[in-house]
């Protein structure tokens, strides 16, 4: 039946150089092997290995494409995570700096700028950041200088001095303020009975220029 064989050959989807579209098989699955001629059986047997190899090649190409994309995605994710860590580190550093600046540390106040201090101890320490104050001061002098660093109190003078003394006691105990006699000479911090008349931040008192001045002359009278 040559005419029928030729008609079947024209309808074979795998006769086009073995090229198939996605999900399309390279053979006519609707035809049972029993319906094939001897030549068709031999031809399919010979082509089967090639079909399988082409499928494997397509699979390898797909896997290679996937690995290429996956590697690129992994590299980008790694870069994003590195950036995230850097950003987080900078954020934490700035947050830490902000907390330090808002704590009870001496701050530099620029001329003409008034700063409100959240507590009295901070305001006391800030007095010596101003150029006008460079010597040990009495409680009364400290009270008078507080407005210069932006600290204002509605308390009576005596009550304010008492509060200042409490703040100075804590600052001295923490080692942040040094005690001085009325003449400006430093007191022994180890002596609990030593009665202070003047005060100055420890870091200011340790400066060479202040140490030399205190050795040469006493502090101004209250």
C-alpha cells in the first residue's frame, strides 16, 4: 500500500528533522506500534536514542540557564545583605552617638546658642564649656551661671543651691567633678571628711593649663 504509506509519512510530526515544540512528542502517539510497517518500526527504533539525547540536551541547557540565574540571584542577595549589614551598623553607630550626646556628658555650646539641658547635672557640667568659666566655682556661682547654658529654674535660690549640692555630690562620687578649697587648691578626693567650697569638672581640672594656673594662684573670691 504505497499510497497509504506516503500519506502517513507526510503526517508524521517527528519527520521534520526531529524538532518538537514544548510538550509535543517526536512521534505520533496515537498510532499503535502494530499499525506501523517494518520500515517505520526500524526507523523509530533508530530515532529513539536521538530523541532521548535531544531531550537530555534540552534538560542540560535548562539546568545551566537555571544555575546561571540562581548564581546571579545569590550574588545579588549577598551584596544586598552586605549592604544591609553596613546600613544597620551605621544606623546603630548614629543611634549610639545620639544616646551619648543626650546623656550626662559635657557638651560644647556654640556662642549665641541656648541649649535646654534635660537635667541639672548635665547643665552643671556644661558651664565649663563656655569661655567665661574656667576656674573652680562655688554653689552660688554655679547657680548664677546655669542660665548661660540654657538651664532655667523656678525654684527659690536656697532650694536651687540645695539641689545643685545634691547633683555635685553625685558627680563627685562618680569621679566627674573635683573638689576644691575656697582658695582654689584641690582637695584629696580620697578624704571623705574634706569639705569642698568650689567645684570643677574633673576633665577640665586635669588640663595642663588649669593645673599650672591652680599651682600659681588661687581661684577668685566667691
